[in-house]
C-alpha cells in the first residue's frame, strides 16, 4: 500500500477517533462529562500499524477540569480497516 493510501486511511481513522472516544466516555457512570481534544499526533509503524497519541481535557460532574493523555496503536486487519491493538489512557491527576 502506498503512502497516499496510508495517509488517506489515517485521516479516516482520525475522523472517527472522536466518535470512538465519545462512545467510551458515555459508557462511564458520570452524570455529566465534557471533553476537549487539544492535540492528536500519529506516526506510521513499520508493520502498517499507526501509533496515535491524544491529549485533551476532561471534566466530570462538578469536578475540576483535568488533562488526559491516551496512546494507542491502530492495527490493520485483513479487511483493510483497523482495530485498537494496544491502548494506554491516563487521567493526568497531579495531587490536586
């Protein structure tokens, strides 16, 4: 697969990223949640996978706004789409 095709697939994945994050956050038990993605970086890996790093802010109910970071690897499957192969999510609490 050429670099243009990979970039096109990456752009499609990044467009759906916010929908995926919304689905995950909505499955939590908070009454109210607000989030903002402030930065999203990605890098292709040697095996056709894509490393993605997301930085943002998260606010639940009456809690203060806290930064979060999420890193995951999108792995290609046999149908030409991707799945999340590995993931790390951290709510960046620093002794608030």
